C-alpha cells in the first residue's frame, strides 16, 4: 500500500508535552508505512516524531513532497534537528500496514562524557545514528582555494593548492576522518569563485568520482601586511633577503648603520564551505581570520616550506587557525549521519563502497535511499536545499572488507541501483 495524503497529514498530529514546560520533556507519536520493512519504517517513524518536536520547540524545517494521482510518492525534509537529548521509543505498534511509535526526548537528561564533549564542540549537534561503541569514518575531498589578493601572498608559495593539502593533512590526523587532497581541482570554471551554491553540480560529480560524502572548498581573502615599523641595522647586520624598505639617503652609511621599514603585523583570512556530496548543498560556511605580530614575512620563500613557515610568528598563527578549522569541520561532519554509496548490484546482493576502515561490521543493518535528482529543491535565491529521497528497503551486511562491504537486500519496495545511498537507522 502507499501512504495516502491524509495519512501524511496525520504524521504531524498527536503531539503532547509530557509534564510542565520547565521539565523540557517532549513526547510525540510518529508514523510510517511498513512497505519498506520494519527497520526502515522504525527509522522514518522516529524521525517523524522528532521532527514534530523540533517544529514545535526547536526551530524551523522545510518540507517538500510530490503527489502522483493523489498519492504521496516522495517526501523530503531539510533543516536542523537541534533538540538535545536522545530519542527514546516508549511504545510501538502496527495496524493497517503502518508502524506507530511514541517517542520521548528529555532535553535535560545527563549524557556520557564523550557525548558531552561532542555536544560542547558542535553546540547544536543532532546526534548521529552511530552504533553503540562504534565510530564511523567520514570521507571528504579538499579542493582548490582561490587566493583573491595574490600580490600579497608572493612569499607563501602556491597557497591555493597548499591550503587544501594542509587541511587534509590536519583532518587525517583526527580520529574517524579520511580526507583526500584534490587541491589542483576547482569547483568553479577557471578557479574563479562565484556564489558557493553555484557549484552543486560539480560537487555531486566529484563526490561520485571520489566516493566521498563531503567536499571542501573556499578562498583566501587576506594575507596582507597591516603594520610596518622602522628597524635600525648596524655594521651590515641587515640581510638583503629580508623584506623591508631600506633608507639610503644622507648619513645612511654613517658607521655602517642602515634603517629599514619592515612588516610587523599581518592578517590571514580565509572563507571555507563544506558541501554535502550527495546533494551538492552547502552544509556549513564560515570566515575565520587571525592577525600575527612579530616576524611575519619571508621574501625568500619561493618554494613553500611548511617547517620553515612555522618558524616565524605568522606561520605559527596560521597553523593555529587551521587547527581550529579542521576541528570545526570534523565536528560538523560527525553531527551528520554516516552514508555510503552503492557501487554494484547483483540481484539481491548489494556492494557498498565502504568497509572496516570506515567502521562497518558484519550484521549491520542499513537503510537504502534513492535520490531524485530531477526534483532538486532550491530556495527562492537559488541555494540548493537538497534532493528528495525515497526509501527502497534495508540491507544486512554479510561480509566486510577494508574498503568494501557485501550486503543482502531485505524488504525491497523498489530496484536498487548503483549510486544509491545507505545510512544507519537512528538510535533507539
């Protein structure tokens, strides 16, 4: 059976607040069709209940649906689910081909030390669907960063390709992130950045080619010197390789002394965008900057050398900034559900482009989603919000290799194709 429009409307009903408002305990009933199997239906019903709470108590969501001959065939929800606390299923029942679950969220409930640390870092992290005691690796590819003022970055080597490479290196040093360096690949024609959302097609293309879930891009906004000061050298102590303006006027050579004006303060500002490779949408965007004082310029640095760069005050300041960017990117990625791509289909056997290196294990159950790229959802200003998805069924992992998993398709309501995606169901 297919879910009728009036049933879909009923998904938003039956909300009640458990206890007084100060208790911050929310309860709602969600519902989903059992056509795709119990695992997928439970996932959808829990998500529906949490959406009801989020809509009522925690902010905004955007929804879109498509009707065929009066019946709902696709539905997509986009937007943050920022309710703190872990959803808990209180009751579950089936009738008329539908699964009903009553879900409770206590926003004040204590969390583990690890969860508390993650929540503190991400501020409003909707807890991802991760099996207990497991960590799932997020894959990212880092692409070209345009340098908007190249005349100010002459001493920084090929900054446009070094920066994505350095961010990849820092991300790979963190737990459960695998970053690929594609610093020579630009999401924009000619490497000239347009509006970030205009790269959605290129993002999806590189996501398919590299089998990643996230794509990173950005631009360097500022590397300019903001302050200079005079320095006095004596008896030839100044090196001709040092940056600065040298005074050679009257009495300049008295006692072998020379005066020069040197950079003593310099900015570094970068804007970055984290994309969802599945939809091409921008997940996060930020501009970060730092100002260093002291030794901030090296005119002899024709070939960029990281170890040498970090020996001066400017290099150390930039390194600290990039550490913070890598940490924020990792937190954002881990707040989002793990996803893997279907790379081959052989009857009921489904092959996934992820394995033990990504945290998968035998007997895992995941839900299969099929995207509908022809119905891409955009805001009025053209920003990509996402692609509608349709649940196909669920799979059980039979064999897991380092970068490949073999699964058996269960409860299928449609054909699984190469390029479909799988995700873990939410935790109960």
